[in-house]
C-alpha cells in the first residue's frame, strides 16, 4: 500500500538511482535484469539442471525433507548479493522493504494462489550475540512487510554457529546440531498449524532443514520454506 509520502515523492530505484515509473523503488530495467528464480525442485528449490521443471530432485525423492515446499525469489547472484549485503552490514532497510514487496506479490499471486496462506512466519533467528552486534535480524526486517504474524520470540539460536560457508558436509551438520531451541508456548500454540520458515539466503539448505526437523518433531506444520535468494 503506497504511503502518503510515496504520493509526494517519486519512486527512486535502489539499484541505479534513477526515477522509477513502477510504483516501487526499483525501475523496470533493473527489475528485468534481476536473477529471478526459476526451475527449481518444488520441494527444496535445488536447481534442476537436467530435469523438467516441477520434478522432485534426486535428494528429495530419496529422503523427503521436513517441509512441503521451498519458494525462492532470486538466485543468490549480483545484484541481489549486493542488496542483501548492504541490508545486513549498512542498515539499508529500504532493500528489505523492496525485496519483501516483491515477495508479498509472489505469495499472493503465485505461491499461494490456490492454497491458504500459512498462519505465521518464523524468521530464522540469529544467535543473540550476532543479533546484538548487528542490531537487528535482516530476515525479521524482510518479514515485517509480508502482512502475516511474525514469530520472533518463538525460537532461539542457542550456540553461536560458525559461518556455514566456512565448513563442509559433516562439519556443517555437527555445527548445526542442537542449534535451535523452541519456546514451549509456541509449541503448544502451533502444533498442527501451518507456518512459513523465512530466511534471507539459503546456501546448502542445512540450516533451514535442521530447524524444520526440530519443528516437525514437535508436530508443528505443515511447514513451507521461503527465501529471498537461493544459491544455485
Ligand atoms: Zn534502476
Ligand atoms: Zn529437492
């Protein structure tokens, strides 16, 4: 919904700085050039290089993941990397709003066109020490603009995990073991209720998988995974 300010001030593209004729702070040219997500496995959003769209990937066929679907907006490539990095490290909150406006549109017109919306969004939490040093959780900033209840006190990250990108395979899984803890009241309230687990970026998918396994063990769900960008 455009604010009063949007009527008074023209929209300015967050990428090229030119005036935007779309009713968004992203111009048509930059919008068209974004690495829009396409052709992933409908379950885990793994890129499918040798299979028709909407086919389950081999990994999901062998071992179904603890969530129904993964919906991604973009590939994690330029200039999305730049938008998210500036959001995280330079407090570019306008990027969260612009990206989430697009996500909201996809949610309503595509991802959930024929399906009821989840009852709430669970943003993947940061460890409290990282949240303190950053001052905010970028995924919560994305969630703010999606128009659904946000579960912020429901899940804690309890050990400061090393950045997943530094680790490989088994070391990543060990790093994530017991990484999350759920609030008892949240468990009581959300058993049998659909939720969306939101992350800004999914790389291997291990973090959301561990969180969704924990949610599933407590009968929370069905669970869908949403992300702004997926590595692929
Ligand atoms: Zn532009
Ligand atoms: Zn898959």
